[in-house]
C-alpha cells in the first residue's frame, strides 16, 4: 500500500535523525559526508561493536522503543534504510 | 527510577550475610595452597538458590529481579572471604542470562534447570591467547558443515573452564564479515569429541577460581546448539557485558564495605604515640575516601540494576560502574594494608588476599583502560 504524505515525511525525518547521529557520534573522520540511506554501515566499518552500543542506546532513547532478543541482529542495523524500517516497525 | 532497596531486599541481604558467615566461613588456607575449588560451598549456595535467582520459576529459577540478584552478590562479597567462589557464582549466573535472553526454548529447558541447581558448572569462552580486551578479534572458528558447526581454536583464562560441564563458546562463523555479524555463540558440552579442558592456571589471587585453557580440535557441534542467531555473537557479548559489569562490581562493593569496617575498627583500636591511629589525618583521609567511594559506587551500581530491571540499555553506566568500583576496591585494599602496617602485610590478617584478588578486578571483564575507551566512545571521541 502506498504511503501517505505524513508517513513519508515521518520516515524522512527518522532517516535524517539517524544519519545525523551517525555523522556526529560514530564517524570520527568528518570528511565522510556521503552517507546515503543504503551505505552498508557494518561492512564499511562505520558501525563496529562499540558503535552499536551507542546506536542502540540512541534509538531506544530517541524513538522510545525497546530493542532486545531477536531484534538484536546485525541485519537490522546494516544501513540507515534498514535502521529506519526497523524503528518504524518497532514504533507501531 | 528508585535507587533504594526495598524492605524485602534488605532482609534478603541480611539473610545471605548470616548464611555466608555460618556456612561459607571455611579456612581458605588449604584451598589456596592447592588451588582447589570449594565444591561444598558451591553446593550450599545452590541449595540457597543463589545461582537460580534471576531465572523464571518454570526453569527452576527464583524469579527475582536483577537488583535482588545484585544484592545477593553484594552480600556474598561482603560476608564471604572467598572471592573466587563469588566470581564463579557470578559467571554461572551470567551464562544463564545469555541462555535465557538469547537461547531457543530447547536450550533453555535443557540447561537452565541444571544451571540453577548448580549440578552443572557453566563457563563462557571469549578470551584467546592473542585477544584479551580486543576480544572480538578472536580467531577460533565455527565453520558450517551441513547441519553442524566445526569448532577449531583455543581459548585462555576461561573462568570455570577447567571444571565446566557446559561452555558458551564465541567463535568466528563468517570471516568475511566484520566482528559485528561474523561471530556466533555455540553451547558446547564437556565430553564432546575434539573438546579438551586443561588444568587450572596458577594466579596471583582468586586462588579457588578455576581459570584455564580450552581447546577445540574439529569439535563437531550440532546446529541446534547455536545460541541466538548466526552472527549475533558480538551483540550477545555486548549485552552480556552489561550484566557482567554490574554483577561483579556488586560483589566488589560488598568486599569494599568489609574492608572499610575492618579498617575503621583497627584505626580506633590501634594506638601510636598515645593516640588511636584514626585520629591522624593521614589515616582518617584514607578511611573517608573509602567511605566516599563506597557510597558513590552504590549509586552507580543501583542505577545499573534499575536500568536493567526497566529493560533499558546500560552499556555506558555499566562501564562506569565497573571502572569506578574495581579501581576503588583496589585502592581501598592498598589503603587497608597500609593502615594495618606490618599486620596488613601478613597473611594471617587476610587483607593481603583481598588486595591480590582486587587487582584482577581491574583486568577481567575488560581492563580499566578498555572501560575508559568505551566511555570515551560514548562521548563521541
């Protein structure tokens, strides 16, 4: 089903919030600005085993969700796009 | 967030303190000399349901919250002089928490009742000869072959390892991936072909705690022994560290309280130049620092427990907790030896044992240096 304007706006906002967090907190090299929605964050080393701890804390706090057990799989945090989808799904 | 103990929790702590003084007050000398594990004490703790505390009743657990579990370890750290036994118990509980939170129903039913009753000893195998604090750079491999994993490699310093019946082994299941996604956890049982345990390593302290090497030589592990999902190892490791870096400091804080009490008593009784040594500022300052660290430690410890009980993330808090309390304990032990002078240096007074034990606290479960790194990463630097 096609998403309405509100849903698309909210999704964009979520992605932007996540992107800003990653850029400001997880990437020490500030020259890296080409962080598109599909960049593979784990494979490229943007999110490592330390970074995932910060990211999980941020997502739980910022989006008022709980992440545990089966949710805690790397696939959910592979890119801004998958993180955003995961957050939307948990927020429902 | 309530950071106070309930009346029930206070009573439970008093009960465990009395239990420890009555049942766990064995002469440590013989155990220390032979690096022996105190099996009788282990069984008594199991009968007291200490190992079973945070697990649901359906698996034979006590069904209590994380705060109460922490209080139990705190009480043992305070009243039981055998820090090795307390550490072994904490490790057993941590393994159970991993199985409870990530294991399949089959794994939970198979292992948790045995773990709660203390009938089987559990260990988690992470550290390797070439990877300590950088734990996830491990080399032990878990190669998929049909419906099994072939485990190959070695682990070292593994707590409970030499006496373990069940080991949660962290291994690389996909070398192409980074540690996040490339590491998996397998539950291995003693007696499996290709799995070998070595005798305990001799240590500076924590003599009764059994630490040793584990070897896996093409050990075939059934797919159903996978803990969590494939590639979930690094995340399970992180989760586990949140519990570990709260439970172990709980025991350390108990020990710190005992050290403070002993030191205050001695500072009042011992005279020098016709005055109690506690009346000298250089001694009193050591005692007031101990008290300050004890109270500050309590604050961060209770916060960690409350976060976990509220199903919130506590990675940063747990690192602060572990770093602050372990370093405070080491300093408290050093100061206690100093306050006791020559007597403090003698084995008979037992403080020197606490000092030796305390040094390990700043090394295991991530060194103090690593905790600083984690805290810095949370600051975005």
